[in-house]
C-alpha cells in the first residue's frame, strides 16, 4: 500500500483512539479482526481481463459549496466523460442557475473568463437553519433538443466555533498536525468538514484532502487540541516559523459527509478482495446527474506556527 495512504489511515485511527479510550476493548476487537483479514491479501491471485467500453451517454456534473459567509459563492457545471477520454473535461455553459430558500431567490451569473462557473452576487450569505434548493435549467446534456432541469436540496447546519488552534510537527507522520480546541454542541448528531489554509491560501483544495468527522465519540465534549487536519510533507506541504495557519470548521449534512467519504474511497487505492468495483459516487442532484450541492456553516480559528514537534 502507498505510504501516504497508510499514514492517512493511521491518523484516522489516532483520532478515534482519543475518544475510544474508555472502551479499549472495542478497539482491540477491531484490530483482532483486521490482522486475519490481512492474511488473505497474500493468498493466490488469478489474472482476469475485463473489457471496458466508452460511454456514449454524458451526464451533468455539479459541484457547489454555499456557506454563511457574505461573498460570491461558486457552482461548477461540467459533463461526465468516458474512462478513455484524454482531453480537458467539457464544461456546461449557458445554463440558467438559481438558488432559493423558499422565500428569496438569487440568480447566479456565469463567469465571463471561466465558462461553466456560476457565481452568486457578492452580497449573498446563506442562513443556518434554512434549506436551500439549487435549480439548473436550459441545459441539454444528452443533445436530444429538449432542455433538462436539475435540482438539489441542502439544509444549512450549525458548526463548532474554535477557541484556539494548535500546530505541531509529527516526525512519525512526516507532517504538521492541526489541532482544534472547541466545545462541541451536544444537542444533535453533527457532521464536520475541516479545511486548512497557510498564510491565507487554501491548502485542502480538493475532496481528496478533505478531513471529516462525525461527533459520535465526542458529542457534547470539549476538544482539547484533537488533530483534525494535516499538512502532509510527503505531498509537498511545508511550514516554517511565522507561517499563519487557519483552520476552517464546516458544519455539514450527513449526506455531504457520506459523499465526501465515498468519493475518497473511490480515489484511494483499492484493496483486493475487500473492495468493490469502482462506481460513480451518489450525490444529491436530481434527474440522474452526478456531483453534489452542499450548504454549510463555517467558522475559523488561526494561529502562528512557532516551530516545535508533537508530543505524541
């Protein structure tokens, strides 16, 4: 297995071990199941040739994250391509796109310099507790001469507000752990997405390096510097004394939490015997489209890296 993927999985284990300390037997049972399973990876293998065919049926692909920040928010539209397609992914231009909370509706405008990217007005901000519907019209993905309509719905959840953020180098993981100090609300089951910035520049700029968590093991507790994100030295990340690290804590829906984790499962290396065949990730876009539309609350915490290593 790729060392980078192994390190990431080790970070997941470390994260949950901090909350499973009171039930160590559960974790030990999980490990006792894992080792016998690994033995099967060294059993006999047989070559199987699979014929792949290109798909002639393009689908709309949507990606949009809307937050409670007052700014321009982007929705990206493109088309799916076949496995063998080796050119730039085709974008979907000229669509009519709008977002509504059931009372107010805002229209998105296509960017003049970046076709397929649609922006809200710069004074738009979603409101926690409201449900938003994305509507996409005036597109003909299957080229049959008939315009199609696609919709997606997402509720804006609340989020944790960081009291403090900590950063320390971990030589074992070969990177910098980003720790969160915050009170997790205990009234509901919550799902979180964590992103990080270095000196104001987003480091986690794709789903492949998103980190997520469900509050199953820390609901209502105070997080004492728990590692929630990571600057991976093996992927080219670097921090020096004086760099400003910002942690973005996003309150997301269960559906978006599942989408991110399913997408990461498809991106990562497959494990023989235990991995199913690759497939499109199920999102929340109607009419057979791919992708996801998510509305989420965000909160930020920052610190200046002073150097130093983790004590773990």
